[in-house]
C-alpha cells in the first residue's frame, strides 16, 4: 500500500466504495487522514463498516469540515450531469479528486532523491497491452517495477514508493478527469477513437480528459503520442507549439521524420540522425497485427526514454507473454483456432483484431456503443459467418446481413458451438474470432468475465467432442 501524504489530520470524503474507493480509504488512513465513506449501495456501505471506517451519508454531512472529495472513477463528474456529491463539493469549494491525484500528491511530497520514475499510459485502445508490455520489458531488464492503476492492482495498492523503482500506471479518461497535479516522467497516449462520449459530453470532452495526462509536464519529461488518427495528429501539432515537453510521435502506418514507427511490422527508431531498424515484430507471436505494432512502438519509445538500450528492449518484447482477453489464442479443436479478444468493447478495438486475419468466423455483440459497427463495413467481406449475441444481435444482423451470413445465437455458448460447427465443416485451418465490439453489461459483469466464459465454452466443447457427448440443449 502507498500511504497518502499531504492529508494528515484532514477529513476526506469518499464516494464510491468499489476497488478504488476502499483502496483510497485505506491509503488515506495510513497517511493520517480521516476518511469519511459513503455509497448508494448498502452492501458497499456494510463492507466499509466491517473495516471500521467512518461511514456517513454525505447528503447530511457538514461540507465546511471536509477538505476534499475523493470520487471513484465510475461516478459521473460532469456528464450526463454532475453527481450529487460533486455538486455539494463544488458548492462548498471542496476540491474533487481521484486516486491518481492522491498518488500524484504523495509523489510530489517526497524529496526528489526519494522519488521513483513514473510512466503513465492512456488511450482509447491498446493502453492495457502497452502498459503490460512496458512493465514486462522493464522487469526483464532487471528493474524494480510496479504495474497498476486501471489495470490489475489499484494504484494506491502498489508497494510504497521509493527511489530506484519505476511505477507503470494505466490511466483511464475517468481517472484523468480527476487529476490536477499529476506529472509523469513519461506519458504515453496510444490513440483516440470515440468512446465514453456520454460521460464526457462528446468527443471534445473525451479528448480534453485524455490531454490532462500531459498538462503538468515540463522539458524534463517525455510525451509519447500515437500519430495514426486525426485527433492524435492534431494533439501532436498542438503540443509542438504550446508544450515544452520532449515529444516522441509514434506510428504503425508511415515513416516519421523524428519518431518511432513500424512499417509492415518492422520497427524503426527514427529519433536520431538516421533511422535504425530495431525488430521485425511479425516474429513476435504475442504482438500480432498493426495495432500491436503501434503498442510496441509506444513501449519502445517509453523504455528508451527511461534509458534502456534497444537490444534490451527487443529481448523483453520477444519474451512478452501477452495479455488475457486481447487477441489471445486460447487453443484449437482440430483445425479450428479460437481467439479471445473480449477486451474489444467498441468497434475500433474490434477492427484491430479483424484486420489481423484474412478470413474468420466472427462472434460479436453485447451492448452496442454509439455508431454500432457501421465503421467496420470495409471488413465485412472477411467474415465467413457472424454469430451474434446479446442486446446488439438484431441490430448487428441488420448491419452485416447484406455482406455476410449471420446467425442470432443470442448466448455465448451457443455462438461458440455454432461457430465451431461451421468452421469445422470446411476441413481447412479456420479462425473463430471472439471480438465483441460491444460492452459486456447485458450478460456479463465485465469483459474479463465475458472472456472467461468464452474460454470455458471452448473447453467444454472440446471436452464434449473428446467424450462423444452432444452439445444439444446448451
């Protein structure tokens, strides 16, 4: 745990008692603060009571005695409208912060010679893979590394900060909306595409939230920014004029005059006087596809900014095991390979996986995001048959139907069984790609539970085939 500094003797209200809320309460208490907890869910309040925290309905609290509101990232800050706790805090002149800001203020309170290095990663797609890859490369190089934030361990649940270590932190737009003083040594933005627009009031608000990652950086820090979408390219141009930070553009589509880029999977370091070839990423099984080439380019640039030599970075990339639910090959039945890309919660994320295969049987659906899958139309000819699940099944069939065969499977196990049966008929090597292009909340608690259900379905179907059992009725 990281005891929070700067709040000793102060009262900090905390609303939202999920992982980040309770983690912040423990860290604040360890640092000498008096956390005051509340949640709309009785079960969450009971959990806080069991840990002997002070629990009080914040609607009835005296906000003149509260020094800060720590808001869990899932609670609306501005849209569709500010949460009632935010309104009360603003009326009382109380700052509204999040767990990343608590981390930032604790970091700033340390003497400079005791501070670790911090790498922070954000972006619509690829941030988890990029975070994990940077962490893996640094660990493989023998560094004292701690990875967390929006991935795995909550940021305040990481070990107490100390000199010589590196903290690799994934940050979401929700978390960045709540930062004020965060200043990472290396800040990485993978890309932009429309996402969470309801929470940010549109694309402009979403971009503003992400840009907060760079707002406190100085000439002593580095910003690594993907250049392959128009929004990111515009940000690069803006920062070249207005920011003192050292800027490293990254691309997986084109040569950059100064930056790191991948052409047809071959990674080049173009930050020096002459570009040099670093690695052919097509030889790294866990970094398949153009989106992963961009992730690798971002990770390379970040690790170089921390002083690692190219050959050390390459060795780390080659041993990277990949992440669960991100284009993860989970096995095969006969000639049929199954790819778990449950993390693809929007169309742009699904595009990354779909673009990596010439032909595939596609399992998709769930809670559709704004725009659905219209933007994937150019990839529909690659679909041999689509098996559709969840709320979006009917909508997706209307979108795909003229370009590819579709079946409304409705449920995931049914979709996996049907996709396998169709793929197996061809007698050739085939791919069943589970890349939903949707949120999971209609049938699953999160994308991880959804991905685990896909794995279990493949396992059960494989077992049924081995034992000769029937799949009917599932």
